[in-house]
């Protein structure tokens, strides 16, 4: 009779499999970690493009060639998206996923100064300049991924990190 021989994995074989799984995990997991943030950035970029297009469309359709009066002028800076919703340019008030707010507030600042303010304040969702029609998303640096911009890859300065502009 033949002797029965137990077939099993050796300790070395098991260690090799564990090392291979560890290497695969080290390569794959970091890609999934950034996926949520990248999706959020893409969402904000898409919303900004849509809002800017709809604001320009509102202006083109208006008899007075003016931008929408989104800021009601209330003391607390509360605003309404009603003009855009009433004209059926938006279905609902857009929510900024970075701040989880649809509140929009007025700013006289434009360019880098306006972006500094928008980056520093996370209590609102959007900043709007009724004079120029410019709109920014709070807590979001549009130049972060712009290869033509010198500060690509650098976080936008916050208000307490200096005057920034």
C-alpha cells in the first residue's frame, strides 16, 4: 500500500502570497483614497461652469442686460437663487460639496483677492459679484489644477496666512 502524503502549503508559500497581496494593496489603496476628493473637485468644477453659463444666459435674456440679483441685500448676507429658478435656468439652489452650503453672498473683490476671501470662508457656498457676474465656490481653488497657473499644486492661501494679494 502506498503511504498517504498530506498535501498542504508550506510556510514559505504562504509568506510569498501574503507579501504579494501586501504589495498589491500598497499600490491600489492610495488610488481609491484620492477618488472621493477628485470626484468632489470635479463636481464643483462642473457646477461652476454651469452656474457661469446660466448667469450669462440670464443676462442675455434680460431686457436690461444686467446680471441676476442673487443677493437680496439682507443684513446677514442671505440671498436667494429665486431669480435663476424662476427663469428656469436652475432647478434648485446649487449646493457646494466642499462646504455643504447653497448660501451665496456678495463680494466686491475680484481676481486673487476675491479668491482669497472665498477660500477662507467655509460658512457659505458661493461668492457672487453682481457688477461683473463673477462667481466662485467657497473653499475651492480653481487654479489648483490649471497647468498654465504658476501656483499649480499649491494650496490656496487662507485669510490668516497673510494678505495673499
